[in-house]
């Protein structure tokens, strides 16, 4: 009887151990899939960031700023005698 009880406990422990291995493997696969999704999203954000940096560089160029000032804001350069220089 004691031998049967010991074998039953060992089989039960083996089954619980096997089920835990299966659960942990499944859980690790889910985590891996989530990591892959997050890496893909990160790549997309990096591409968007690069495009925004390029757009910022283009919009901040001196000739672009001057063109917008003239065309949209109707600004003109003041006459040379009206320019006041301030020394630092």
C-alpha cells in the first residue's frame, strides 16, 4: 500500500511537472509574439521619426522660411537705412 501511494505521488508530481512545462512554453511563446509586435511597432515609429526629421529640416531651411514670409505673410526686407544693428 505504501509503495502504491509513493508511486501515485511520483506519477502525480510527474504530471504536474509536465503540465507546468507545457504552460511555461506556451507563456514564453505568447511573450515572444508580443515582443515581435512591439519591435515591429518600434521600427514603424523610427521610420516616421526619420520622415519627420527630414520634413523639419526641409521646412526650417533659410530659403524656405524667406519664401513663406514673402508669399504667405507678405513680408518684405526693410530698407538698409531702417535696419538697426545691436552689438552683443
